[in-house]
């Protein structure tokens, strides 16, 4: 009986992980958001520096940053009149690294 409860508990934890992964992948699936994540990598970057690297308007970048923040993919902090973003989850950093290894390296 305890085995059944334990397996059900593990399944529930896995379901939560699956749901989180699904939400994260959906949020990252947009090309501009993926580009933002690649720019961030494992460092903290200001919004203006992201705009400069990505090459679109600040309002457009801000909209996509808000989506990534809502999905708990990014964290931010304010310093005077600047806002800095970073990837908030080490698992997301690993995923970005794997995608770069697979898609961004010459064959």
C-alpha cells in the first residue's frame, strides 16, 4: 500500500515538473525570446544592452522580457534607472547551453 502512495506522489511531482517544463518551453519558443535568453546566458544584462544586442525596439524587448519573467524564467533587479535581467533557473541555463551546442556549433 505504501508503494502505491509513494508512486502516486512521485508521479504528482513529475507532473508538476512536466507542467513547468512545458510552460517554460512555450515561453522560450518565440525566436526573439530565445535570442534574449542566448544574449543573457549565465550573466546579468541591462535592458539597454539586450536591446543593443538583439536589435529591436526597447518596447518590443520589454514585452518579451515581461513574458519570460511571468513564467519564472527570468529574474530582474533595478539599480537606479537601469533594470538588469538574468536567467533565474539553473535548469534553464543548462537547456540553453544544450540548444547552443546542438544548433549553434558548426558541424
